[in-house]
């Protein structure tokens, strides 16, 4: 079985950008990685469950936030902080 190391020369496209973010020493990018937030449509229970299982916590609901399919939709907001995520990984 061969192993394939990630490097800037072997990773292209979207994954290349992800590699750059995960391996950066740029203090501005590191500051951004301190907190990751996400949102999904309020009605999308599957996505909400997946985010919660991944360590995100609910921070709120934006009422009538996105216009789609001829009507306004609420969005469910979630976030995970780096310290909380790291604590979950070790314990």
C-alpha cells in the first residue's frame, strides 16, 4: 500500500487551498481559524444533526435570512471554537 504525503505540489484545486490554510504560519489566517462557523436552513434537520455531531454548537437563528423558492427561509447558525474542538479530540 502506497502512502501519499500532502504537499503544495501534490494537492490542487479546492484541496490545495485547504492545505494552504491548514499549514499556514500567517498570523492573520491563524486568527481566522480560531473560530469556524456554519449555517444551514432551519428546516434541514440532517445538516443540523451532522454539525452538532461534528462538535458545532448552536448559536442562534436568523429569521427570514435567505430568499429561496419564492419565500423567506430562516437559517440555523452554529460554531465551533478551536479550544473546544481540541478538548473534544483529546478527551
